[in-house]
C-alpha cells in the first residue's frame, strides 16, 4: 500500500486556498506516471450501468488498486461504493478518489416530471428547486457527477429523447440549463448536497434525421449558433462542470472526433475549462461511424478532438499509452486532461472527503422526504398542459360517479417516465389513488382498464426492457372496451387516462406514428359514443398527434409523465385545487408526417398560412417590406392544414386572460446601447385566480439571412386574481435583435442588422399582438 498525498483542507485557510489547491494538483501530477494519468481518464462499466452495450469490466477492484480507473457509475449499493472508494483512496498508487457518476435526469428517488414536462411550467425557480432536491438525494447516494441537464433542442416528436429535453426553443432551454446547473451545483460543489452537472449532448443530437436516434444531424453553422448552441452556452456561463459529447455525426464529422466543435467552439471561443466527457461507448463508435479504422485510431481521433474522459469504451486505457510512446499525442495534453479530472475531484471536495455521500443512514434520511414529495406534487401539477377545455373541467368535488378508464389510470411504474434510473415503482402515486384520495366519499370513482397500452406482445416486451411496467391483459380489446363502456354509462363523466408506456420514449425509442398506441383510440371512440362528457388525460414523453381526440373530447389535459406524485398532481388539476398554467415548449403536430415542426420556422419563399400555399401577388409590398401574397386555392399538404394542432406556447387554464394593445415606449432604437420597453396589459376575466405566461417574440423580416418568423426572447409568469389586471413590460435591448452569422462553426459573428423588427406579445406563439420597431446602427 502506498501512502496517499494528503490534503489538509482544514489547515489551508481561506486565503490562498485556491492557489494551494492547485499546487496540490500540480504536485500530484508530477508524481503520477503517464499510465496513472491515463487511468484517470478511464471510466469503465462495472455492471451497474443500465444503458448501452458496454461489457462490464472484470475485477474492477484490482484495476482500481492499480490506478487504472478514474470514475465509475454510482448505481450500486453504498457498501460496494464505499469498498471501492476505500481501495482507491488507501490502496491505489496516489490515493486518488473515484468519481461516482449517474444519470439523474428528472429526480433521483423522488421523481419529478420529465424534463419536457417540467419545462412546460416556464418556471426557472421550480426547475432550480427540483434540481436541488435531486442533487440532495443523489449526493446522499454517493453520486458526485450527474449526467444532466440534457439540452438538446427537440423539434421532431418522433425522436424518443425529446422526453429528456426542455423542448424546441433555445431560450426556454437556456433558462432550463441555467436553473438546473444552479440547482445541482449550488454555490459550492464541495457541499454534501451538491453534485456536478453535465450539459449534454454536445451538440445537435436532437436534429437526428427523421427523428431516428443516433442518426446523422446535418446542421449548418448558422443553425448551430442560433438554435442548437445557446443552451450549452448558458450552461457554460452558469459554471457547468462537464459537457458530454453527442453520439451523432454532425454534418459528416461524428462529435466524438469533432475538433472544431470541442476545441474550437467549446474551449477556445467559450473558454470552457471543465471536463469534456464521451457518451457511453461513443469513442469506440467512431469505428462504426466509419471515420476510424480501428479502436486505436478512434482513441487518437477523440483525444485530439478534445474528449477528456472515455466513458465505457476503455480504449483510452488500451491505446493512449502506445500513442503517447509513438509520439502521436503529447504528454502535455494527457497532463491537461488528467488535470481537469483531478480539478473536478478537487472542486467536489473528494480529496478531503472521499467518502462523501456513502452513508446509508444519511441517504435514507435525505430520500423521499415529505418535503420532496410535496415539491414533486407541485411540479407534477405545474407540468400539466390543458390543451382543450369546453368547460367540463375542473370537476366538481361532489357529484355523480366518475368513470376513470384507461391503461394509465392505475399504472404505478409508468408514472415515472423514462430515465428514472433510481426510481422505485412502489414510490409512485397513480391517478386512481390521487383521484380517490381527493374525491373521498363525495364522488364514486369507477375504474376499468379499457385497453392495453399496446396489444402487440413483442412491442410490449421491448417497452418492458428496463423492467416490467405493464403486463398485457389477456382479454380481447372488445371485452375490455365493453367493460369500460358499461362503467361510463353508469357515470356522470368519463376521465380517460391514455398514452404511451414510459419506455415509448427515451434513448433508442423512435416512433413513426404519433397517435395513441394499440386499441386506445377505439376505446376513446366507444367512450365518446356513450354521450358522456369525455375528459382525456394523456401521458407521453413526446408530443402526440391528437387530432381526433381534439375533435371529440370535451377536455384534454396533457400530463406527460409526472413522476412520484403524478397521480396527486393530476388530481389537483382535475378537481381544480390547482389551476393549470403550463404551456407547451414543444409543438404538437396534427400528424407524424408534419415532423419536424416548430414555431420558429423560416418564412419560405411562398409563405403558407392556415389554409394553403400563397403565391406572389402583383406588386404589393406590405408594411414590413415583404411582397404580399395572394392565396392559392389548393392546400399544399394534401391531407390537411400545415399548422400544428397545438402550437408552442399554447396552454389553457380555468381562468381566461384578455390582452390589451401592445404599447411601445418608442419605435426607433439607435446604436448598440439603446433599449425600449414594450408592454401589454393582461386581465384575468375568469372567475378564479390563475397564472398566465406572457410571451415576447421578435421577428426580423428583412436581414442578410432568412430569419425565423418569430423567436421567443422573454417571458413572464404572472398571477392574477379574478378581475385583476397587470401591465407586463419587457425591456428590449439590441441583444434581442441580434443573431449569429456563421460560415464556419468556429467563426460565429454576432450581428444586429439595421431595419425593421416585429415585436409580438401574447399568450401563445399563435395568439399575439404585434407592432414594428426600427433599429438604426448610428446614434
Ligand atoms: C446516454 C447518456 C447517458 C449515458 C450514461 C448514454 O447511453 O446517451 O445520455 O448519460 O448513457 O448512462
């Protein structure tokens, strides 16, 4: 046993602490052999990892003892983690502690709504609070580094990983990024309730062609800088400790070998000095991508591109020593990567407290507390988006029977949603339980399953891959539907909980059909035929195509997957204890064939409105300088309108909000430092208090590049009592008018071009008051 280099933190004193800490790292580096340094870059699988196909490393204890391992997955019993950490600290050459990592995507043991759902609350403080709780629980379970937030812009509902993302918009995602990083990392990573965050997947993974996971994403530098990169930049500005590289090929260069992206943009332009981490076996996959002949070349490509940590592949460990000996890579670069790993461990306080978070009693005390559950309930309700309501909601707490029908009405395990790796099914509250608890004896709840989530046993097996979340009921669809209809006929109102299984979304879960799976639509049709008011509670990890449902149901509440307290949160909304205030952060198409679809589309040469394609008119010029168009009589998309079913920013509540005219402080801005205020008065015309999300969009009708019709620039969530009105003012600065021109990825140029801009304010991306302003370059 070699004695570890000891770090006496208590004796360091505040003055010069940073300097002494880095002296400590430098001294340590000088003592380490090249192989030990490469060992710090190695993060193998040890059998607890639940994603990907990496083979578990045999005899990890010996490997840790030899200094061949820098980090491992924390998804193990604490006793085992403690034993491994003890070996690292007491028996490895320099006593360097292991970095324990895990996916903490939307909570740890207390599960919050899917990120896509949580983002729909448009509430950064809520995101920060949930991240804080997730960090507290995860840190108490030994996790030092959490693989989140996922910041991929998602504009294609077929892509299963949309569930993990904040949605389609760069600003919403940037706000989410900042709040999550702050919530995870706190003010000091060495605190026992902090975990290091990881912005992933860098960058553009959500633009996979046809939404097929891992596919090529052919994104221009222009779109990268204006759409894809802003949330990552926000995470870097918020001090995120690590960035994880995307699995995909970005316009011909897989990200794990993309030097311009990793070194050029992330390190040089943004000045990121944290860790760049491979995704699971992502370095080895460079061979499959066809850019490396073998593992050795893959290791070389990734290392030169700037990837510090090899997650699972183990090919850094296998090949960097020989590449170093052959002079293909420099010792200085190995040192730099190793230094970043050691610094991360130092920031986390691991040298001083290597056993942080490895105490079962402390873990149990910090887990699933009543306060955590209460926050989960609040979040589950706030994530709900009321897509349609003809007035049937909220349900009265007293009255005739409610028929609660559907495969998700009493489905505990599915409430957690995808990527809840530490969740336990028994911890979740179902909708049946939530509604029964709220209604008490005042309303009878009649329950029938009505349909399976899917009818195909092979698909069911695939959806149950990470543990069974549902079993197929052996009865025929007809029998199940008949039973449900029988209950509906005895009830006053029908609540149908329908949607996907939790693993319909998540990694490698692409859909080509966005309708309700299996015989669920047939169930709804039968329920509709009873003539009873029909409330749909839909759940999924992506936008669904609900055109029929929109046309036939009396109300649709989209609840995503709400987590541990899903059932209570949904019941709170259905019975009106919570007035729903969520708004979509990802567009709901009418049909899957419309994907990708999003609100910030470019205008096209033949702008399309709600009924068809327009063709150029004679010589008319509209007030924004654009040629006017006259309607072409045939719709361009032959099966229906181009417009989404529910646009970005849409969401109803039990109040109603009236927007007054948009008022501008002035209409001309001059020079870089100028600003103006745009405001609107919003009034609650409903009978109950409610929250409204007021949205500000900016459009740039004439520029050197074709710019989106509108881009979200700010939002404000306000609470108004019935009859109350408030003026909401937004300060518009030149930054809101700017965009990036970029011919190359590593050469972005942020510009503001003189001319007219359209300012729009409203309660959805399609319900906006508008006015024009002009920006002039010279004061
Ligand atoms: C996913 C990452 C995740 C990693 C570790 C990969 O398959 O793409 O998002 O963090 O596994 O579990």
